[in-house]
């Protein structure tokens, strides 16, 4: 008679499954170790975990380009852009989230070669992009925003809805998520732009 005690079959299966999952996790971490990245918005360094990289590979997404703190700022929509006056009396466009937190400041400027552009900076003063007027193959005008490294962050075009009301449609990233920005007037008569 065999006196050895056996663990219940269910427990053994769970143990084997646990060991296999642990092996897969170790293999994935070797191929996708946590990596450091620089936030596009504030320039702080943040870590992209293994799980996020794996989901990116499975779904075909971009890796995160903003740190968690900046992603939290951008979660609160709609955004409001107001025309304000800077310290030296120049015009500055400030964008706030729905909590009233400053997201960015934009100023018009002229480049070395005379090209007109709008520079965007984060609340910490880091340049996050530059917008210039462009014309497509068919002669349609649009605006293109490029990151400091030269990659295209977004494009925007003027549109009209079913009732003829104008709005700006912008899209960016691999998800091609589209946002609409419309001109609004506050209760006190102050004009602003709202992005949803």
C-alpha cells in the first residue's frame, strides 16, 4: 500500500499554473524590462512598467508620452483656452483643465527665417511643441504641431457642423482620437475656446 499523501488535484493544478505564469512573467520582463522615459509635457523622467509595454504590443498603442502627474492633469475635460496678457504686455493663450489647473501657455513668434509659428510651453516652462500653418496636396490649409524632436504631434483643420457653426477639429497619436474646439462666451462676456 502506498503511504504517500497526495495533494488535491485542484491544488496541484493551481500550483503548476502559478509556476507557469511566473515563468512567463519572467520571460516577458526580460524582453520588456521597465524603461525610463521623458515626459513630453514637463520633461520629468518617469518609468513605463513591463505590463504597459506588453499591452502596447498587444493593442498597437503608443507608449505613454506623459508622466502620471501630467496624464492626471489632462484627464479633466473640457479644456478652456483664454487669451490673456503676459508680464510684458504681450498676448498669451493659456489653457486650463476643467479644474482650473494651468496646462499650457502659447505665444505667437517669428522664427529666424521669418516663419510665423506658435510656441507651446507646459506650466513649468518646457517647450512642448510648435504649430505652423500648412497646405495639403489639394490646397487645403491646416495647422500642424510638431514636438521638439520634430515628430508630428497633431494636426487641426477648420470645420463646420450640420448647422454651419464653425469649430476646429484636431487629431493626433496612433489612436487618431479627434477633438473639437469651439468658441464660447462666458456669463461675463469673456470669450474663450473650449476643447472636448
